[in-house]
C-alpha cells in the first residue's frame, strides 16, 4: 500500500456557499441608496436569493461547465440541408434560464427596474460572463423597438418575460424571446456607416429583403436580431426574425463561430443574409439614431459586467489571503499584501458605485438624467472596462501559482477582462463619443457638472481634480488628440464625487489621495501607508 507523503494544509477552502449580493457592501448600499423605500425590502430579498444561487457550488459548477464545453456549430443536417444551429452544453441553458427568470431582461416593466436589474446583472456576471451577452441585448432591444409602437406591442412582452424558451419557433408561439444584434461588417467595424448590406423594399409595408453579411453576430440562436443595412434612403435599422410567422426558417446563414480569447461559453458568429426577410424599425436613413438607445444600454452593461468581474476577482483574492499563511502569519495581515488588496478593492468599489448611479438615472428617466447619461455612459464605459484587465491580473497574482491554474477560476476572469473594453465601441470610440456630446449637447455637460458640483468643497483633492477638468473643458481646440485624457479625468472625477458623497470616509480618502491627489503609483499596492487600509480590505471580504 502506498504511503502518504504529506497532508494537505494551508490551502484556502473554495469560495462557495455564500450570498454574492449581500456580501458586496458597496453594491448593497448602492441598491438601498437608489431605490425608493417602498421597493427596498422586496428587491433586497430577491437580489439576496439570486446572490445565494450565484454563490452555490452547483451554479458555480454550471458556469465552469459552460466554458469548458463551448458551443458547437451545425451548418447542415445529415442529408445536407441547411440547419444553421448552435448546440450549447446544458449548463449554458441552466445559467441563462436562471438569468431570465431573475428578471435580467425585465428592467423596463417595473419601478426601480434598472437599479434592480443592474445589481442582478453584476451578481450574475460573477457566475459566468458569457450569458450576459444575450441577456444584455434582449434587455437593450426594448428602447429601439419602441420607436415603432406596433413592433413594441408585439415584441416587448416577450423580451421582458421571465420565461426562458430555447426552442426556435415563431415568436407568437413563445412565452419569451431573446434578441441579438448585428451591426459591424468586415470592411467597417465600428464605422457602421460603411456597412454594405443592402435592403430592398418588398410589397408588404415595412418589409425588406436583406443581402450581405455581419462580421460579429453574438448569440446567433436568439429569436430576433436588430441589424443595420443600406436602404434606398440610407442606413436603416431592421428586425430580422430567426423564424418567420408561418414557421419556416428565415435565411440566416451561420458561416462560422469565432475562436475568442475569452467569453467562450457564448457563441459569436459570422452570418450572411441572402434574401433574408426583415422588418424596418424606425424611418429609412435613421438607423444609427434608432439603434443608439440599444447601444447605450449595452454600453452600460459593459460597465456592469466589468464591475462584476472586478468584484469577483477581488473577492477571490481577499478570500484566499484571509486563509493563506506565509512567513509567520496570514497574508491578509501582511502590510504589503494589505496595500495590494485595498487598492484592488478601491477600484472595484468605484466601478460598482458609478455603474449603479447610471442605472438609477435610467430609472429616473427625466430630461436632465437622460442628458447626464449621454456623457457619463461613454465615459464610464471607457474607463471602467479598461481598469478590469489590470485588476483581474493583479488579483490572480494574489493567489500566487494557484491563480494561474485553471481550476482556481482566475484564468477565466483574466481572459474575460478585456472584452467589455472592445465590445460596443472600443476606447477611442467612447472617448470621441464624449467629445461629440460635449460639442453638440450643452444639456449633457450641464448635467454632468451639476452632478460633480454636489461634492465640491468636501475634499480638497477632489476640488483640485474638478478645477483641472474644467480647465480641460474650457479649451476644446484640437481636443481629439487628448480625448482619452479628458474622458479618463471625467470618469475619475465622477467616481470621486460619488465616493465622497456616499462611501465610508476611509474609502473616499483613499480614492481621492491615490486617484485624484497623485499620491499613488502606476501599479496596485502603492496606496499611502497612512490610510486605513485594513478597513478597505475588511469591507471587501466576501462574508455575508
């Protein structure tokens, strides 16, 4: 009989069996802050239930399986007929189904719906980020379809349903549907006005025939897609159903699935249209204006998704260091490691706080809040998504070699971390969108300045950053070359403003010192040693 050469010791237990929502103090406080008192108890209870599910061993295993067994394309059946179907592992359907059942596509139908959904989306991203794609696009399709009351009446109840129906059938025979989006093409990418897909009107009012391709089409097994194509009067938005009303399959030719760095559970496809039936959404020639609200909503989900990834990375790092001992004590008690963890926790909390503030602006829906979103969403999308990759990499390093091993879950977070910075317009697109709003929409700038002004005088470092931002804004001559610099400063000032107003003093002090006052380095773990770093780390511990 083989002898045991060692016993396993000093290995932290898995982070399972906890409430992902209730253990996140920054998130729970944001929900309480932004929801009306009459909505809080029910919302907090529902989000806690989702958090317990997200933290369970079973659901975490589903998330791992959905990525271990990626989707598989079937272009033809055994007789050579076109199928154009994608097979997913059962775990994908279980995770996606729970997300739909939790109301992650139903923000538009209930009071406080955007804050509730944002918190749920941030929680559920920590289980498995790939299913966030169809959840996000289904949620975001609603405002685009509302430009056509008839389409909205037919589709919105299905889009906001809490029933997940995976079968491809006509929409009127389903209890719930999912949507995808197809905007970019090979020759244009983010420059969608260069799209070459053609739309030819048919005899039926509002119906067209599409011919062309889409270079990126995520969630190709969705029930409908919003796409852009060139109609006689210019670039126009269209709804492409996967299955027509009579039950026949629409022409939707899936050429291949992308081999991606991360997001492996989610199918991203190249598709071709060849006589594909489509219904116009909005007026001809106004495709970008029609679909822009969908894009804005998915951009906010990029912020939320990155905030969720950062939170999970930080939770794993803090959990590991709370148990792991080295050099005579717990890692979490070592001054240098404490600095690293505090710095990571600070970045995570700033992202969460800003993301939930944006969701609250959607719930408000007033003119001033809509104007605020016009600048704040691209600024947040630019900055928060870019911070995700360095946070996840540093958090993985906190686990040492264990963090480089697939079983830890950290490599999946690292692979996922750059995605939201690329999708829905990469960094330059976001920065230029901020400039466009500054130049064309004075109400947007006024709304942002009003938000920022609510914290003036509360911290001298924040006041200095506001002054520098105003100096940048005063001179927009030749600003394109410094658009990233301006957008970064705007995002940091917005985060600082919110933390000074709402976060514990230790959090606000650390943020203003390191992010606005210049008392921090380029790497994590360079916070001033005089700060209350232990309080920041304790606040970030995933204990519910």
